[in-house]
C-alpha cells in the first residue's frame, strides 16, 4: 500500500509514477553519477510501496539506460555521456500529451469502406495510409492510422512525422487552413495489426478517437483513427452547467 502522505494518481500504475519521480531526480543531477542510489528497501519505505513496485520502476530506468544495477552493490546513476539520447517527443495538438513516435508504414491502399463517407472518396479508390505507434515511457500507448488522398499523402515523408504531428505538418509546413476538427470517441475491439503493435490481445477493448480534418472550405483532408490502450489512457472532460432558472432574478433582489 502507498504511504498516506503521498498522493498517487488512481489510474496510473504506481511503478510508472515512481519511476517518473526517480527519472526527474536523475536528470536534474540530484543523484550524482557513479554513486549508489538509495537501496530498494529505502525507496520502498520512502514511497510507501512494496519492493516489487520499486524493482519494476528501477527496471524501466535500467532499460532506458539511466542507471546500472549490480547484484550485491545496488543501483548507480549512469554518467550523462554514457546515456542513450533522449527520444524526441511530439505533442498531440488536440489532446495535449507528448509521446515518442515510430512510423510503421506509409502505403497506398484501396479506400476501405469505413473512410469513404467521411473522406469523401469512392470505395476502392487509392488513398495514402499512414500507421504510427505512440510510446510513453518506452511502452506502447496508441496506434495512429491516417487516411488521405494520394495527392496530399505524397507531400508527406515518413521522416517529417518524426519531427511534427500530422496536424502541425498540415497547418505549419503545408500552410493549409484547417476548419474546426470533428472528434468522436468510442470503445471497440482491435484488429490484429493494432493489437500486435499495442502488445495486447484481440479480446481487450481499445479506446478509439476519430478526427475528421477539413480545410477552410470544408473539404475533408484526412481521417485520423487513434487506438489507445485502455489500461494506459483515460479521456476526461469538464462540463459547466448553465445557471439555474431564475438565479439571475433572485441574485438581483438579494
């Protein structure tokens, strides 16, 4: 159990939250390179969690090359010059988070039925299909599948999407004026491609966020389907209710 003095986010695994704290201390220089870090037992007591949770947090830091672990000696911060380069992260303009991006495929395919109406193309006509994998803390978070007409798709190279989000590229590099973006959210079961990239199975539902992106004249430019691991992503909104009927009149008489 976590210490009652520490506030943990209820939907994020404890080891993920703890490794983020440890990562920040390493990257800030609070713990000196080549010197021993606090022991597993000391960290477990400090964070109010089990040693198993601490080991999992340390495993991620070891995998990312930030620390070295020696049996019988403990964990040591790796000198900055020996650490792997930090992966570039790209910010999702609509939802606001940042993730590492891997471009999986860019190909020309016959337009599938589910994008015909929103993209305004005929079924079977050639379209460009992009598949990217988003990673957070080195683990799969989401698979992004974009469809667009071939004449637009050929203007976007895979390496462009390693530097900018698709929306940034359309807006800032291609100078396209974008209309308000339509967004829909639903739960569904993944297909084999998505399940394989997310490292889940076909029975685990994913959260799908669809964006329909149009230009300033209202013509569809692209369809973006993003499939999130349900155990790693949660969508939240805040809604303000209108004032109660008559509240203004009562306030005026007070």
